[in-house]
C-alpha cells in the first residue's frame, strides 16, 4: 500500500499487478491474512491504481490476491512465491540453501537463500526448477566466493 490519495481513505498501489481486475471494485485482496474488499477503484497520477478498501489498513501494508484468482501458468512457468522454501543445489549435488525470498531487481529477479547467498534468476545460472520436487539446480560457479 502506498501513499494516500485524497481524504476518503483511498491510496496508491505501489507495485500494481498487470491484471487490472485485481484492483477492480468488489475485488477481494488480502492484507496480511485477512481478506478485504475493494470499494473504490480509480486511476491516479501516472495511471497507477488508486483503491479504497472496506476497512482501514496501515500505510506500507502488503496486499495479496487469492491464489484462486491467479491465471494458470504454462509449462516451465511458476510464480515467485512458489520458489520460497525450495532447496537450491549446484549441479553435482552441493546443497546451497533454501530460497528465503525472491527479490525484484531492475535487471532480473534474484534468489535470496537462507544461507545468505544471492543467485540471479537467469537461464545462465538456474538450470532447472522443480516446484513439485522442491528443488532448484544451479550452474557451478555462481555460488563461489568472488
């Protein structure tokens, strides 16, 4: 949730979805683990979504959408949240850690591991992602100290 917009409790959505229906009037979002309903939806400066929820929320709160509202993915596609907790190992079997977060950097996403390591989420580094098997395999050399 971003800065306020007007005096009616509406606010800018800082990192909007590509799907405009996510923040449409009557859409359901989650603030923490609690559902909230969008009661006002409009466009503000820079064509960013401005919404008001059916209850007050703190500035900076994270908004999420129900998983059932996510569009289906194609083969070899996944959502970033699905990677959290997945084991990461180097080709050859060396365990590097588990994904703690997927960080959105300007050039590419980065896997932040619970071991403190950061790995670029690019084809040259990530060789395979097996969500069901709970395993990501990365190329040798990316985990070595610089």
